[in-house]
C-alpha cells in the first residue's frame, strides 16, 4: 500500500516562513519609521516656510522681522491661516544675528525642526 502524505505543513516549513517574515520585518520597520519621521519634518518645514512668507511681508511693510510668536500669531489670525497639524505643535520665534530670525518647531511626537531665516539654514 502507498502511504498518503498529510495535507498540513511540516515544522521546518513553518519555521522557514516565520524566519522570512522576521527578516522582512527587520528590514521594513526601520525604513517605515524613517518615512514617518521625514513626513513629520516635512510638515513642520512647510509651516516654517509659510511663516517666512508672512515675515517677509511684514519686513517689507515695517522694515523689521517679528521676533515673538504672539506678533506672528496676530498676523496669521488676520489673514486666517493656521499651521498644519497644530495639535500639540509649538513654534518659537527668536531674533538671530545680523537681522535674521530663528524659528523652532516642535510637534507632539517630539520632532524638532529649526531654521535660521531668511538664510534658510538649519540650526
């Protein structure tokens, strides 16, 4: 008589499948985390660049940049603009050297982006 093979998987086959999944996860997870981090930074940079437009407009009208977040908040409210993903994100504006200013953005996840403008140099 012929012996019939069972329709299930052997232990070795299951172990190989689990090992392949573990290798894919070990490579894919750091890449995914990098994409998430860069997208968070991208949102903050986009908001900083938008604030730069407001700052340049203010400088053209008054001759100086705003160096406090309260003044910038008043201008953004006057033209009805709010930074994207404003839930838990803070923006700090400070005077920089040579008539420049610095904007530091920190989101709720702890991502920090800092630019010295108008030179567009990361701090």
